C-alpha cells in the first residue's frame, strides 16, 4: 500500500513498533509512554505538579522586544496571522507556563509553585540528527522562589531524571549571568572586543553582533571559540549579590554531591535570564550534544505584564535527545506487556461467542486480543504469537458444548481445562 503524502521534513511519526528514520531510531509509542511515565514518576517524587498549556500562543508572549522578534521569529519560529493577531507554534514552554501562572493567579495556592510539563515544541531549524522542527520537551518551572536552594533543587531534579534512565555520562556546566545591569555592561565590553574581529565571524554571528552579541557565545564553531577565548568574562561584571547567590547554589550542589564545571562563557540566549544558568550535555550525542538547559528568569513575569517580580527558575530538556542518550548508554527501554489472552475461534457460532466474551473480559479488566478478519486457525495462532499473548484459548463447537476451554500458556505450552465462568479468575490469579 502507498500514499503520495509524507510527514513534513523535521517531524516524525511515533508508531507501535520502533523503526529507523534515516539512521536514527524512533522509539515505539509504548517506549515513549514508558519514558514519559518514568519522567512523571521522578517529577512526582520531587513534589512537582503537571501543567499543560496550548501549543500556540500570541507571538508577543514568546518573542518580546524588537531585537529578539526579528532574529527568533524570522528564523526559528512557525508563525502565522489570523484576523489581525499574530500567533506562533510554541518554540519553548517557559513563557507559556509563566503566562498561565499569572493569568490563573496560581500564587494564590500559596507557597512556591513547582510545575512540570511534557509536550511538543516547534522550531523552524534546519533538520539534522537530534534536531527536529517538531520535537518534545519536558521541563520544570519552580515559580516564586529566589532561594538558592530552588536553583540547586531544579538542577537536582534534572539530574535525577537522567539517572532514572541510567544516563550517567553527562557533563553539567553552570554560570551566573548576574542582573541586567551587569549584563548590559558586559554586552558593551563584548561588542567592543569583537568589533575588530567582525570580518572573521560567521554571517550569523555578524548579525548577532549588532542585535544580541550574547548569543555569539553559544557558537559551536572552533574558529569563533578561539576568538572568544580572550574575550571579557561576564563573571567580572556580575554584582556582589548575584555572586553571593551563585556561591550558595554551588554549596547546595556540593551538599547533594552533584558534580559541575563552571563555564564563564555559558550564557542563555534570551534577555530575561538572570543569575543562575546551566546546561547538561552528553559527550555521546555528537553535534547536537545538549540534553537540557535552564536558568533563573526573575524578570520574565514583569516582562509579560506582572506588576510584581516573580523570581523563578527552571529547565527544559529534549525527549528525542533523552532517547539518543539512553541508546548511547546501552540501556534497554521497558518492554510493553502483550495481551493477557488471545481468543481464536472456529466456526460462526464460536466467532459470535468469542466476540461477546472478549468484550465482557475486557470490562473485567483483562487485556484481550482476537481476530477481526475471520482467518484460519493457523493464522489466528500466528497472530497470538506475534502479539506476545500470555494465554491462548481456542473456541470451537466442542468447547461451546462442554462450557469449558483449554487455556494454553504460550511460553511453556502447558494447557489446563477451565470452565468458561472460571477463565477470568484463572488468568487474573496468574497475572
Ligand atoms: P533550549 O531551550 O534551546 O535550551 O532547548 C532545551 C532542550 O531542548 C535542548 O537541550 C535540547 O535537548 C532540546 N532541543 C532544542 N531544540 C531542539 C530541536 N530542534 N530538536 C530536538 N531537540 C531540541
């Protein structure tokens, strides 16, 4: 069978079975489910609650300030207009979560709001291994806490998730960005330093030099990193308060035995980040090595209209990169369970009895499979094997007459005769 349509480049289908998409393994839907389950479990253990926001938002929420607008909207977002309003498919989930927090007055629930999310994000980037146009993020937002313990706890949650999957070969880099004044002074110093090298920079960096020189620090190009080696360091501009905060974050990370490396060049691209910034990488992932990143965003709430500051910290992580890291670590994903019972039928009367019974057993809580095609007994038993059913039961005229069936344990081949009204209990007891 075939179709002239294909999924859009940079997106992928998640199917019942894992498959290879241009050399990248796309996990099965059951594996996605299992991974999401583990993430939710770790989140719950850390006392986080789930939040879900729409996948599209007004453009102004996600891209604020003209400088960011042009660079990010034009290059990285899927944007559209409808009846005079500009929308974007969300490229990240932090701003939507803060919007939702403010809109629904979640602060009235009291204390610090510790939220997590899992869902799709969209970026109009050039697709390559580990980089998609529709990808999935999970992340945490700890809203309303300026205590350095919130920073260390956010990082600890992130590390706990990778540990839960046996992904240990990672490197955590941290830095402090200080408050905007310090950063503004640093940006000027950085621009002064880079201007003489303008002709040696890539086209992207030349554009950033004028609009947002901080983003040049994210460069992965060796020759640009060489130029940056002697650039002024943000750390030298950071004010005493932020430095003190940073020292306490590090002490708490030490208390939790979380290893990190300080990286004065680590700067998150967006303006609203303040103080703590961090990134988690895996050396096993090749070019797209970033697993997760995050930081403090004490100014975001006010930027989107709050009359009061809402100090907050969070991280965002890529699901696809998590799958790659699990694979690189050689760890298996949990296998999905097959059907408890597969019913095969012989003849029309048996087919009708099986059809009714299958639905009754499902109501009782069993995972039951059967054939919907009227195939031969041999084909039906093949199907029972393919579906990895624990038990198979063949129903024909004799069974209907006797009111009992042979319940066959597929793995051992053992068969036991069980009256019809005892089958559910028989299978349940052995689950
Ligand atoms: P960022 O907000 O850019 O730091 O993204 C957070 C995380 O999302 C990154 O560390 C990656 O793991 C993941 N990520 C970002 N962009 C993509 C993409 N285009 N495709 C797949 N994963 C991505």
